[in-house]
């Protein structure tokens, strides 16, 4: 999933479509929090915002477990890791 500095989804791959059950047109332009369980989105807002604002030079060791939400409403655990790409 490719997002911009504001957390807006700019692109996804076919695996993301299959995993979450959304067509890419449904996700592009939405905030990444759209894919998180509601309370999880609130809980991770600060953490995600800090990363998007500050970034990290070597984010390979950065990441945390989240509760993601499929289009069907089904929740699942996922590992969120972020990397800066310019």
C-alpha cells in the first residue's frame, strides 16, 4: 500500500485487493485508517502521524501489530511496517 504524507492511499497491489476485499478504485484517495478497525485507527493515529511527519531513515526495524478490517467487516491481526520511498 502506497500512502502520501497525509496517510492518503495512492496505490495498492493485487494482494491488498484480495486481502481486504476492496477494488483499488474503492481505496485510492481514502486515508489508510480506512483499513483499520475503528478503535485501532484511533489508537494508532498518533503513532502513524508521527511517522508520516518525522519519517525514519532506516525503518526496517519499525513496525507494530494492528487490527485490520476487511470490507466485509471481518477483523484480523496484521503487522504494519512503514518505509520512506521518494
